[in-house]
């Protein structure tokens, strides 16, 4: 056999064994084939690694649904006060896009972002054609074994000049949740709104404390409502429909979740 040129390239070594990639000229000498008129260099492609799980599970609720349900349910365990089970949400004053659709679009992108960061994700809904009450959404999140629940919403106001983002959490006077759970909800809400506004540049309206939200009062895991922006504001409504800004929102929410678990 004709002596091979020393043109082999070491492409890896494991447990003392070297893995070689022979050049075209050496392969032709071994097989007796003629040199082609043109050669194409082999490309070594490194596969994208699968993200390693971090042991955390996140429940995401895309707020509202295509058709509201005006049947009543208690606003919290044992409450005499009731409210509609679920609404269909607001609508973009400029874009005409429904809130339930915007919420779902962002929620699905958030799912992908979190999975890429190693989180396991449980989606309360992945379609608009559902009928799940706010209390049921909180219960489903807990039953899924998730560590936290992030509820995705958009805001509206009679004042069309109002713009900005906020999160919602129960107050320390909440009669349905323990003080420990309230503190965790407030911590989660603060982490997310801080990171969200840092990522998007949105006006930071802070953490709004309320005890009127069924989706928070029925939670047995830390939860927050993220109000991404005002669909009644022309600039914010338009901005929230762009792919770039949706990714900024998703990045901010995911960063806030990272910070919550890191703190």
C-alpha cells in the first residue's frame, strides 16, 4: 500500500483513544479512487446540546379565553363573595388584537424560553377554546407539581395615555393565604416586574397588592399576575404585537424567575 501522507486530523480523544478524520487524499490512496476535479471540505457539525434540567417546574397561565364564563365562583376558599369564573379580557384599541390571544402568544414563547433555560413547564392552556375558571387554573397549577405559577395578562384603562407594566400579589391582609405564601407571592412579583422593566424599558408601575383576584386567592403555590402593558395605549398596544418586543417581555419574565429562585 502506498504510504499515506501525514495529513490526518485528530478530532477527539476519549479514554486514551484518538478519533481521526482522514483527508480526501489519504482516502483516495486507500481506496484507489481518482482525485476529483473539485473537492468539498467536510464540515464538522457540533449538535446543539439539550438543556440540562434545573429541577424547577413552572406553571404558566395565559390569562382569559375566547369565551368568558359569567357563572359565579367564590373569590377564595370559604369566601361568601363571588365573581365571574373567567372573562375574555380586553382588546387592543389600535391593533384590534384580543387580550386572550396576546396572552397566549407570549405564554407560548415564555414556555420555550424557560425550557431552553432548563425549566420544566406546565401550560394551563395552549389554545383559546377552553373553559377553565380562575380558581381552577390555580388548582391545576398546584396539582401539576409546579413550584410557582406565572399568570400572563395585559392591562386596560379609560385613560389612553396610561402606559407601563405591573405585577399583582396578595396583600398581608389576605384572608385566604398564609403569611409565608403571601411573602413568596410578593417576592416573585417584585423579581419579575424589576427584570421585566429592565428588559423592555417599560414604565415600572411596581407590585399592585390586591385580595380580589381569584387566581391568586386560590393558589397554594407562589403566584403572580404579570400585566405586560396597556392595550388601550396606542404605542404600547402596537409594541406588544411585535416579535422583538414580545421576546424582550419573555426574556424579562424569565430573568425574574431566575432571580426569584436564586435569591
